[in-house]
C-alpha cells in the first residue's frame, strides 16, 4: 500500500471502525503489516498519535477521535460518490452498516431485507446483531434500530413498528406443573429465563404496569441468555417463563406452544425506531433503505386494518392490501 494521505486516512478510518488492524486489513484487502505502516506514516506526517495499540486492542486517542469524527463522514461520502459514478441512471449503489438488536431481527429486518436487496442488488448491507447500546458514529454505522427509550435526542428517528407490549409466556406443560402466576410478584416463586444487560452487566428487571401502578420484578432462574431464539426454544420446552416482545411470540401463541400469562399487567413500549445522526449525511443507498422500511410498515399496517375490517357485502370483491 503506497503511502498517500488519502490512502492512509482511509486505512486509519477502517481501523477506527473495526477496532482491529487485522479486521480492517481484511476489509481493505491488504496485509495487516502494510496497513499498520500506512497508519504510522500518517501519524508521523501529522505529528500526533492517532491510535493507542496494545497486544489485545486498538483504541482511538483524543486526536484520533477528532480526526475520525471529522473525516469519517466526508470520506464515506467520497467513496459513495465514486461508486455512484459507475452506476446506471436510477441505479442505487453503496454500502449500509446497521446495528440491530436481537429483538428486531424476526419482525423488522426479516420482512425488509429481502425486498430491499431484491430491488437494489448493488447495495451491500452489513447487519451487526448487538443488544448493547452502541455509539453509531464512533463505531462507523449508518444507523441503528432500538426502542425509543434508548434513543438520543439529537438523532433522527424513523418509526419501524407500531407500539407493542412486552409479555410473559410459558409452555402449557410448565404452567400445568408450576401453576399460573396471577400477579407480577408471583413470579418470584417461578423459574424465569433471565437476561443480563450487555451494556451494564446487570440483570434485567421484568417491568409491568396496570393503570398508574408499575412493578419491576427481580425474577429468578437458572438459565441466563440474551438470545431470543434460545429463550423461545427453552420456554417452549418448559424450562421456565420468558419475557419477550409480543410480536416475537405471536406465532407461538397462535400455535398453542406458548401461553400468555399476566396479560393485564403487560407493559407497552412506543415501538422500534431506525435512528441516525443527520439527514445531511444520508447516502442514496441508506435513503433507499429507509424508503423500503417505510413501505413495508405501511403495507403491514394496511393488511392488519383489512383483516380487522368487517366482511364485505355479498357480491362485492373485498379489496386487497397494496403490494409493495
């Protein structure tokens, strides 16, 4: 990798995003030693240390963070412009990096991604599944998906789901064996599948509400996991009760493999949102992704309204939901 300030800057930005010379070198398709040399030359030219290196980690210095925050968006726009220049008229190209919690995979990303990738085959989408709170600017993401309560005020928010509830579910076999809890405090006598916060390391307290009263219950149980797929499987197997978003368990409730308990106390949240720093920095690829996400949400809302509507009079065709 011959030294030029822009090549070296791009290499530094890749290391800053990935927190690893090896991973960044793989992304850039060069050797880690060539990348390390380019970054050292950039540091020598600037007269500052940009990265603090140890045998186990790479971290930004104060000067490195300033350079990353100021040059990162501009470099991203320049690379996006180069890709767009080779595109046919109306064709969208580029890359999107998203951080998404486990909660959102099944009922948000799964419906959106196939449609988006089919419509825009020259866009590369990188999805990181991560339940911790992520600084999307520092870690080089275009956007993230989170519950509204975890969003920063200076971020642009795009609604992806309607409000929904967090519910407690258990298998019929478990409820027959251990009984059905009637109040949130009854959970203290039950085996519950617990979740540890990946951000703070503490155990989540299960939250409930009824009218103006709220509860935060420090449930107990031998199984701890943040993987919703494992939580669902273990709840279905009768290991214990699980606390999950209602859309994530809707199909199991319909099938009867899980039953809803404590429904009068289920806590409602505003929903999941796509968030990103500024409309001014939105690339054509990301703008297209937002459009598809909005289309999918509108189509699902129309389908729900149609299914809830009364039957059409005899002899008249029932209208179909719009196809997006």
